[in-house]
C-alpha cells in the first residue's frame, strides 16, 4: 500500500510539473540575448569626478540618466542594469550603429546657460576663477565669445523636443521647457541680455553642452529689457539635422550624468547571425536528440523508448524553467541547452545498467514463471541515486562558477546548463521512473522480460564478465603515457603560445560578410594599406572575413570597412566586439580564478563524499583533461576566449562526473568486505561501469558532433573543445584516475581502530610483499 501511495504522489507531482511547464512554454515568450536577435551591447564604467566619487549610489543615478536618454532614442525593449559598483550594461536591440548610441548615452552632457559678456580674439579655454570662459562661436567661424558663469543648468529643463520649424525656416530645432525656479532664472537671463544694443554680443545667450557652444541666439526686438522671455520656454537652434536634433533633445531631457563614464566593452551583432545560430542550434538539438534516442532504444529497448519520451519532456521542463525565470537565452546558452541533452542521458543509463545487474543477479527477481520486473527496477533507481547526485553536483559547481565569474552571454550558458542538469534529474528520477514502473507492471511486458532490455546484460558487459580487464596491472605504464600527453600539451602552450581572444587581451574584432568571395591576401593587403599593419585578417568562409586590431575607434573601423569594400564589394558588419585593456586584464584574472576555484571546489566536495585519496585522483584526472584541451587549442592556433572558458569549465564538470561514477562503484565494492586488493577492485569497478561510460559518452558525442558540424563558426570551436574534453574524460577515468587511486590507497591505506591496514589494504600489501601481481 505504501508503494502505491508513493507512486500516486510521484505521478501527481510529475503531472503538475509537466502541466505547468507546458502552460509556461506556450504562454511566455523566450527572452533572447542580443547575440541571437541582433543589436548593440555597451558596458560603461563610471569614473570619479573632482567632486563626486563613483560609488554604487552615483552609478545608480547615472543609470537613471542613461535610461531617460535611451528612452529618448526610441529603442524598443532596451535593457540597462548595474553590474558591480561601477559598471552599467546597456543592451539596445536592433541598433546596428554603435557609434551613434555610444555618443549619445555616454556623453557627460553638462548643459549650462550663460550670459555672453563680449567677443574676444582668444584664447579659448575652460572656466576661469570667476566662472567665466571663452568658447568658439558656432555661428561665426573663428570667432570667440566670452561667457559669464552658468546662470542655470540642464537640471532645470523639464522637457526637450526635436521640432522642425517651418515658419521661420530655421529647420530642425530643440524646444525646451523649464520647470519652477529655472523658468524664472531663464527670464532674468534673457531679460538682462535684452538690455544690450542689437549689435552688442552681450545681447546673446549661450547654451553650452560639454564645453561647446551649441547655440547662442540673440534676443529678438520684442523681448523687453529686464522682463525677458517668460513662460519657461526656449528654442535651441544650430543648423541641426533631424538625427542631431533628436540626439540633443535626448541628452538634454535625460539630464547631466553625475559622474563621467567611459566605454570598456562594446559588441554589435547583426540579426542574420543570430537567426542562423538559432536555426543551427535547433537543428543540432533535434539531430542529437533523435540519434541519442535511437541509440538508447537499440541498447535498452522498451526502457530506452520510455527514456526517450522522458528526454522530450526534459526539453519541455528546461525551456519552461528558462522562460519562467526570465533568463536571457544567449548563443552559449543555446549550446548549454543542447549539451544538457547529452548529460540528461547519463542518469537514465546509470539506472538501467543497475536494473540489468539486479535482474541478472541470482535472486534478482521473484520466483515463478513470471519474474517481478519492478523489484530490480526499483533497486536500480535506489542504487543509482548516489552516483547521479554526486555526478550532477560536480557539474552544478562548474555551472555556478560560470554564472559568478563570467560576463555577458557566457553567464547565460551557466544558467541554462544548471537548469538542464536539474531538469535532467527530475526527468530521469521522476518521469522515467513512473513510465518504467507502469510499463513493467503490465502482464504482457512481464511475460516478455527481454522486451524491457533488463533481461540481458548486453554484449559489452558479457565480454567484460568473461574476460575482465587487468588494466591496473600496468598502472604505472598508463600513468606514464598520460604524463607524456600532458607534456606534449604543455609543450604546445610553451612553443605555440595561447591565442588569447579579444576578451582577455583588449582590442577590437569585427566580422564582415562581403558581397563577393573574399581573398585573404587581398583583404589583408587592403587593411594594411588603410593604415593597420598589425591587424590580424582572417577569412572564416567564402564571403566572410574577420579583422582583429588593437582598441580602435569607430572612425578607424569605418576606414577598415571601406578598404574591404574596395576588394570584396559591399560588406555588412555581422559582429563587432571592442574590449578595453583594463577589462581584458580583469577577465583574464577572473578566468584563472574560476578555474582555480573549480578545482578547489571539486576537491573539497569529493573529499567530503569520498576519501581524500579518491578526491585527489579525480582532480588529477580533471587537470589532465583540462591541460589536454588547452594544449590542443594551442597547437591548433584556435582562439582562447570566453566561450572557450565556458567549454573548459564544462569539461571540468564532465570529467569529474565520469570519474565519480567509477569511484562510487569502487567504494561500493570495497564496502562488501572483500579481501581483494585495490588493484583488483579497481579493475572490477571499471568493468562494471564500462557500459555506462560508453553509452553516456555516445549520447554526449551525438549532440556535440551535431553542434560541431551545424553550429557554424560561433559554436564549432565550443563543440570541438567539448568533444576533446569528453573523449579525454572517458579515457582519463580509466587510465589516470583509477591508477592514481590505487597508488594512493597503497601508499596511504585506510586504518582500522588499532592502527593497522584494514581489509583489502592489508591483503593488497601482503600480496605485494609475496611478489604477486595485483
């Protein structure tokens, strides 16, 4: 009865979760990042001014000013958030010209109104001790005006609007409306100016924006002396274009920034690139899911079919969780979403392999003509839980570090990976269990146990049982081979060096799509002739070219674009990333810190869950995998950027995930009280978990191969890094982690209460002393 009650509640919870997920998925649209829908992302950093410190409060005030300016630009669905104490992240969907956006939202915009005290021959300069200053007259080239101290500031402006003046023929102007006391100050200022003679420069009022006179209108004859312009209104003229008038209105209306800001990162993505990434990722997800489903159906038959159905529901749960939390789906986030499909297979495989063991074990099912399939299945779920929990926690640690230390789109990868891991546990341990228990309880299925896939151990396991490998016999040899591979990888890092991406070095990289096929040598020569001899020019496709330079402004990028146009026809900017050198140095530090913390966190967690010797072996294998992937990219000359960092931290999680499953089985074998030595137990653990390692690895490889071939340039390197990490992780578990575990256990054996080696440790030492091979 208790079993039925538990099943009922599990079914109720599963139905509720699936129902809510379906409702959320159908009613809530996904929030796409700029790298998927196109637009401009600008990271601003506030700086101390002579009078104001750029702390969190000042940054918040600056953010509100920027928000009003962006609203004035008319951008749909902009996003402005503070990041840390001094950073402001601005996302402008649909904005393809970052120069215009940066000029408007990043200017200090100190608008002041001054009385003109006279004309002068120079020199121009900033404010004097008495508040006066000399600035160029925009209406008379070469002329200078001497201005009095500010009579009022832009803070008194209530509204600013760009207007096309058809009556007076002034063209585009900016109409201002003042509030409260500022209206009275404006009336006094214009009233004083109206008292001067018509030819006297003092009859003018200067409007100064960021130490530049934008307009210096003279008082009309209808303005009475000492009375001034009442009503709290003014008009700024200056021969503006429509865009200039709107930008000025947005600046004035937004107000002055309380502290200066500077651009430390700027990224522009075209909508075509994002749409292609979505299409490629979706196709890779479908192909990977289909191939994975077919594979596990062939291996596990009915249970595999039910697991495939649960994987489909896993996709629904993951997507619903992403949109319900309001998480931004980015390009690396899509990759994390697709990769989690491979990870989701792991829990199902662990359970099914355990169920097979229980069914084929003597007494594994009930006696009689019809064996009880539910008993081994339930035992499989119970015994697999420890390995499932430990392996997923290690992946969650890596995802958490990505979320904390990464920036921009890579942070989204950490979010979707974490959501995918949690959803996979719900899918496997709840939904798959319900479907499997319901299926095996059918009499028609119980009479045909071979249909379920539990009645046979599979060819691989049968072969391993007949001829178990004696891998640990040559454990020092395996470690020597692994050490040689690490030396080769480190040699690549030393000889070739790492091609650090623009995120870690600072600079600018732009990706263009040309009208005609691009010749790499011609494009490189054109960029050099344009004045950029040190630029790195690469063709990434028949019509695609990327140009990497040191940090450059928008004018320099325009020259590069014009140079490419001369050799390849019209070019469109698909992506444009600019990182300041200070931010690049900071990101490098964060990357190293993230990797160090990843290793430390894994070691600490595994030391709690296992003996320290097990934890050290897992970390050694993980470091081995990381160095191999980094060395591969060094020899290959591929860029090491933030997306690569995401791949590397995922390799950390996956490597430990795979090792933990084998260590968990080794611990279980050790607890049986056997007198076998550690080498023999390690061989048994490898043999018993080898089917799981192969089957889970195949599930991940299907997805990653699909991403490598279909993900385009944006995801290909990411997929290749993970492919290398998955293959290295599968091998290092057997040839690095297990030999290190055996050596450490023999060197530091478990101690019983009387201080002597216990159980298998004592037996192993005895065998070693008598010369037997272990």
